[in-house]
C-alpha cells in the first residue's frame, strides 16, 4: 500500500516540471546521467555499486540509446574544491544519482543540494544502506532530493529511468519514495532480486575501461548477496536477514580473470560477501584467484568478511591464500565474549574453545589473524570489555577494537531499543583523528558511562602500542610468570607513558588521546603533526601513529623508553608481592627492542641489523604463544637463544604510516615480518 507524508516541497522541482522538460527535449542528443560516489579510500576509482547501476541500465537498448551514463568516484578529502570541479565538468544533467553511506552522507547530500540549486529541473536520486527506508528523516534533511531508492537498486533504477524518460507516473515504480504534488509518497516495497543474473556485470560489459581498473587501488567485488544472521548492530544481517543468493560461478571466474589481469600489484581485491567461506564453492573461488595470480604474476591483497563462525574450510582457504602471498590477516569476528551482550545483539558467537582451536590451527600454518571486538555494545561493561580483550590476548590473538556506530536500519537504531538500554549517542568521528568519518557513536548505555567509554577508547591505543609492538615479548613473559592479566600490564604501561615518561612529546600525545575522546574538538592535530611530521600517509588513528613514530625514532630513544617502562612495571609487580625473574624479562626486552628495527627502516629509510639474547624458557614461551614464528629453529642453541633480525629491503620504501596501521589492524606483525638469523654458534667476543 502506498504511504504519503505531507511535507513541503520546493515548487521548482515538482514532477510536472520534469515531465514538461522531458516532453520539450529534442530528439538526437543523449541525456546526461551522472552516477556519483564519494569514497574515504585513497586511490579508489572503481565503484561496484555504480558499476551495477550503469551495466544494468545500458544493457537495456532503449536506455543505452537515450542516455549517456557517467561514473564519478571521488575521494572525500577533495572537499569543496573537488565538488565544484565535478559540477563544472557537467553540462546540465538529466539525472544525478548518488550512493549514500554513513561516511559520505553529508558530502553526498551537499552535492545534491548544489545540483538542485544550479539545475532545478535535474532529477536527484539517492540510494544506499544509510538512506534506505529512512524516507522521512532523509527528505526532511534534504528536501531537494527527488527520489529515494530502497534496497537493491539496479532494477529499480532501470525502471525509474524509463519512467523519467517517458514523463510517467513514479507511483508505478515499487521500492521508491518520491515527491508528488508537494507531498512525500512511499510506494510499496519491491521484491528482493532472487536471480542475480538480472544484475548485469560491470566487469564483462563496457562500463570500466582497462585503464580505470588498472588505476584503482581497490576493487570491491561480490560473489553472493545476503546474510543468514540477525546481528542487531549490523545492517547486513539485522536488516536484510536473508538467504544467501549466489552469482553464477562461470561469471565469477570470467570477472576475476579480467580483474586480476588488470589490477596493479599490491592493490586490494575486497570480496564484499557477508560471510566468505560459508559456501562450499568458496574454496573453488579461492583456488581460481591463486591460479590467476600465478598466471599473471600478480601479488594482490585479498581481503574479505570471513564467515562469522569459523570452520575448517576457512582455515584451508586462508592457508591457501597466505601461502600464495595473497592475503594479510584473517578475521575472527567475536565482537564480544560476554554471553549477555551477545544475547542482546542476537548473535550466536563462536565458542571460546573453538576460537582457541582455530587460533592454534592458524598459528601452526603461520597465518596471521585478528579478532574483531566492538566497544560499546549494549550490556558490555568496562570490566567485561577488558575480560574479552584478555581472552583474545591470552589465546594468542590480535584484538582490533572498533567503537559501536549506530547504523540506520538496524535493531539498535530503533527508538524502543535505545530507550530500553538507555543508549546515548554522539554525532562525532568514529575515529577522532579523522574528522571526515562522522557517525552516530554510542558513548554510553545502562552498563557503560561516558567516562568509561572514553577510558575504553584510550585503552585501545595503549593495548595496540604496547602489546602488539613495543613490549609484546616482555609483557608476555611478565604475564606468564606472575599471572597478572595482560590488560592490566597494558594499563600500567600507559600510566607510565602519561605520567613518568621522560619524553614530553610522548606524554603530551598520550594525554590528548583521552582529551580528544571526551571532546573531539580538543584534538590537538598540530601537536600530532609536530611529532609525526610528514609521515601521515593514511589519516587514521593518528595518535597511535604519532606515538609509534616518536618511540622508535632512534635505537637509543627506544631502548631508554622501553627499559624505563619495564622498570616501572617490575617495580609495581614487586610492590604487589610478585617475584620477578628479571633475566627472563630483560631477555624478552632485547627482542622487543630489536623488533623496532623494522619500523625504523620505514621511518628513516635505512636498513640495519639488531641482535637479541634471551633465556630459552622465555623464547619457548614466545614461540608457544605465537609471538615469534614457530618455524624458527633454535634447537642448536643452548640455554640462551641468540639471534639477529633485520627488515626486508623493500621496507626502506614502505611508508611507516601504512605499516603502523597494518599493525593496528592485525596484518602487520614485526616479529613475523622481519628476517631472522639464529646461528648455531656465535663468534666469541674479543
């Protein structure tokens, strides 16, 4: 049944004006249809969403004959100047269609406003998961929008174009909201696309040129659609909860053939399935990717959303891709380890014992993993949050912690749910150091105060800085010999950085982490730029980047910092009644200091060796927990394990900003990325 909302509508954009313009247009020249997406990713020139729209439209002979469809993918960082350049490049478009996500909503709607201001009769169409089924707030916020397409847009957009060209009645198009005589009208829902062959391939049709594919740093690609899960925080499952629908396998093989042949080395192929590895045929797809990469001699980064409840098939696929040097870390999606939190989230999580077995299997295969956790889920307290992080760390995993964003069309976004759990949100950057990525961030609820939320966000930086890189080995040995939780050791190391660190720049940056999360406008970007200089290649988690760059700037600075931090930790543990074996701890510290050599190679553009020596019990512990590669054979050495490590030569040209973020996200592992030598015999010192 059609629903109508009485809302004022600008007269200059009424449907009858569009119909009159269509009727007056002469024959011959094709009408300009501009398809636009703003991306937060650097170097991306390919949009799968816009590609589908164009491919499905031009497959229709009437549309292909009548319209010229042009795709524009623009980086958000271009700002107003880039937007003006885009508008100036158009010659009175007939339709402008934008795909809207939460991260580009403001920029997309502003472009739509400027389009309407410049060309009042142009039809502005929007779609995407941030605006689907959000017609009332969308049209209130942006009354200059003409049509909102809900859900899957390919067939709706094709039908909409036919209607606009004919000056027809928009009420005949299911699955859209639109203006009619000054009122907002929402038509009945459209059926979900069950036969994905109806969605024409943008890769096997003349949508993207070879040069456009070669020039894109990332290609987003689908092999199926749908998600069988009902996670309350996720648009994918919580809103769509649907049977997995598959693209034809022969089509997939043909598309991958063209993509991998053309993609530049080190580009990312992101398989945007909700649960890659959930289907038996996913192994065939992975095998085909490996074969094509060998055929065309391409080293690519294959990234995906792995199936939520890990299985042996995922282990096999991930091992295959990793052996072919085609993937970074494998995702294990936990989000939380608290049963009550998961119940609220409608999530049946991976069992803890199975999670540990999976991590063990991946360690045996030397395949890196990371574990997704979300801080701020309803029901999660600060203590259960730390308990979940500890579960990951003690299992040998790498936690990657995200704030909870309140996404449209999820159960969490319902007013009744927010009231029940007393959710408090703030319109702010999901990453306080990247002001372009604004979202509705959950900062408090019935089990978490705003102050605790800020502490939890601060802890993410402390844990990543100390446990993933600077003191990984020393913290592991202290935990193993005292039983004190790794999360507590990270907190104590952070307290040292805040209060007792001799470097005033490190203290200032560390203090700004908490300040910026309490009030984003207090972010001191000038301080961060002073510390990190021109090293910011990717503007993400810049506090962490600045701390890391400052900490490893010289071997002397690193040694002084980490030695003082370990002294502080050991003093605290001794005062708490623990016996500390400094020989084990200091031996592990020599490997921590040596590991920073790989970071200085990127930071300073210089290759250098670093040596370490540690008691065998400490070495054995690090091997067992996956902190160092299990294939390093130290059997020829005695009670003390000696070694040398250095960075691979290409690290001289590897931006430290990129590498720092790979560590943050679990892909970069300095002690696994370095080159090791464990000689059986070392020369006697003179």
